[in-house]
C-alpha cells in the first residue's frame, strides 16, 4: 500500500529560510535520509533529508521562495510496511496490547481530547500516544504528533552526526 509522507521545514527555524537548491527532482526515487533540499537560513546553508525511502511526488516550495518553520517542503510517496493480519485472536490480546504503540495514552486525557487523526498517525508511525506531549489546551492532535516526531528525528540526526565525528 502506498502512502504520502510530508516533508516539512524544521520546526526550530529561528529566522525565515529560502530554498536554494533541490537536490532530488520530482519523480525520482530516494532512499531514507537522503539529502533532499538546501535551505539558506541566516547566511548558513542547511540540508533537509528525506524521512523515508520512496518517490518524490512534488516540490511544494520553489527555489528562492521564503518559508518558515514547519512549512511543507515536499511530498514523498512510499510503501507502507505490511503489518500482517489486523485481527488479534482473543487469547493474544493482553500480550499484544501491552506493546506501547498499541495502548491509548496513560495520562489523564479525556477521549474527546485525543483526535482520531492523531491516533491513526501514531499507529502508522509505531509510536505510543502517551509518548506525545499534549497541545496547549490538553488536546492530542495530528500537529502534536508531527511536532513530536520531528523533534525525535532531529535528536536522532544529532546523534548520527556525533557518532560520525568519532
């Protein structure tokens, strides 16, 4: 099954950025963590990498166009992993539901505070909703999940850079 992944500008951009170069044309296949686009931010060059392997569907920002934190940069079409059977035998339910990604948040959020889009995105990404900080009004929506995942990916990228320096 194919799904569209959104590639956004880092949400910690401190000043406006400008796209200076697309490193992968639309329609091309990419590997995960491949350099995708160069941004100029406060006189420095930053490279945004692909979050997943797949085909670059389109560039959503033109060269020279300004953008801000979390703006949509590109869309990538990727294969979703085969998760196997979706029905869980009753005798296996307790064991399967003990996996963090299969549980609903353990913090005291009212069911109306957890949006179905957020739960679906958590399930697709394999993260537990209780790992994601709620928004300002105590809501857990798609935006909170996206912000959390981007932050975790930045941490992972920083660790990779540290390991590469050693």
